[in-house]
C-alpha cells in the first residue's frame, strides 16, 4: 500500500516537472485550464503524501490486531 502511494507521489511530481513549462498563464481558457490542472495535481500529491505519512506500518498494524484478538471478554452468566 505504501509503495502505491509513493509511486503516485513520484508520478505526480514527474507530471508537474514535465507540464509546468508547457502550461499557459496568459489569459483565456488556457489559463483556467492550467490553474485547474495545477490544483488537481497538487491535491493528488497532497492526498497521497498525507496517506503515506499517516499510514500505520504493517508490523504495528499486525501487533494491534493480535492485541485485539487476545482481549476477548466473556460476559455470559
């Protein structure tokens, strides 16, 4: 899962590197397209970066699941 997020971040950065010199910011509909495209790419990179940074590592997740399984309580009379 973390590899997919890292790959998405790198792909977004590569698209930015390739596209920014080719975008037009001189008015007209091209300017609006450029602004919306940049916002979309920045949101995609930001979302993947947040998911990458705040995701729980697999070892820690497995440990938490084991602890939940061990804490089974029986409330039957």
